[in-house]
C-alpha cells in the first residue's frame, strides 16, 4: 500500500459513514418541476435552503469585497495575463481542450460570484497551462446564475459572444468588470454588457439584438437545470468526469490529486470515469467557499 493510499484509508476511517463525493450522472439531463417543487421550481428544497442562507452568504460576500482592498488591481492583472496566454486554438465555445481528453471538467459559474472570479483568475489558467494544453483535461464552462437577474443577463451575454466566436473573451471581460464595477445592481444589466461587448470589439448590432431578444436564454436555463439536477445550489460547482464537486477546490494540489487518481486509472487500462469506481475525496482544507442562491429570478 502506498503512502497516499494509506492516508486515504485513514481519512475514510476517521470520517466513518460520511457520504463520499461523486456519483453517477442522472439518466436525463434535466428534471421537470413537480407540484412538490422539483429542481426548476422556486419552491424546491435547494432554493428554499438558499433563501435561508442568503443573509449569511451576502455577509460573507461583503466581507470578501471589503477585505480585497489593494488586491483588486492584482486580480485584474491576473485575468489580463490569463487572457493573453489563453490558447485560442483549443477553444470551442466556452470550452477549452481536446474533446477526447481523458478528463472532462464542467465548471458551473456565476459571473457575479467572487469565488468564481478567483477561480478564473488563479486556478483555471494553471489548469489550462498544466493539463489542458497537454491534452489531459478539457474544461467546459456552464452557467448557474444564482445571484439574481443580472447574473442571468451576464450568462446570456457570454453565450451571445459565443455566437461570434468570442465566448472566452467575454468570459474574461465579465470577470474583470466584476472586480472593477463590483457586483451591485447595474454592473451587469443590459446596457452594461453591451458596453463590454463594444470594449472587446464584438459586432455590436448583432450582440445587442442577441441580448435584447433573449436569444440565448434557453442555453442558460438548460445549464441551470442540469446543475440543479446534480443538487448544485452554489457556485463554483464542478463535475469531473460526471462526478459532482460542490464548491471550489482550495488549491492546485487538490486538483492534482483528483487528476492523479483518474489518470492512474487510465494507465491501469481502464477509463477515467465514475464507471470504474474512482472516488473523489479531498481533505477538508482542500475545498473552498461557495456562494449560494440569492434572487433566482429569470431574465426580464
């Protein structure tokens, strides 16, 4: 037994009957709301839990914003560096990497979520450089707008940019503007996202029409329904080869441990996936904060 396996067995014995992370992908992509409150219902259990936690979450967000201070410019510089180094040749909509990569990471984000911004500024560029460009990982960005109507508009804007082949440019721009403008009302309304489209050189007539007609709302709603089918209520949340991880991974070492497990299974002659019983189990200090739902309103 290797040292890593011994540590894992020790963690399992300490945690007792705690449910493991991960699981099989539901048979269908979306679940229909029921009278009792399904995943898409405003009265679903995840939504009610989110409302109950809203005051706590908003307080945490305010603490996060108030303590950033001089780090704002650092985040912008990190995002700009990530944009400059982004491998455009590997981009596919809001995905990046080889579709046949042995590991598929689906990240569910909200452009108003500060923890999602941190992931985009710090860990995601490292994942792209270390694993995506090596052909080992593909990252697919999905939408889980949980912080109100402007989160929905921002998600729609990203999908409108995808239609012009500029999805990742808008992805990066929206997170930069989260740092510059904050997450308050008006930072991601229709006028704001139209100005961001002008800043990055999109065809503004096409983009404005796309946003004004809610041309991409179905794509955003599909992503949100899919996320809710996995029980995700906060952002960022992740699927790694179909196995759910709710919350940000606290370090690159946490990601490397996950990928080591999955790639080791491939080297042993299997497939990197839940079907081979690969368990995603992280130390408690390897997971970060996650933001929960606030106003779950749709686009107006």
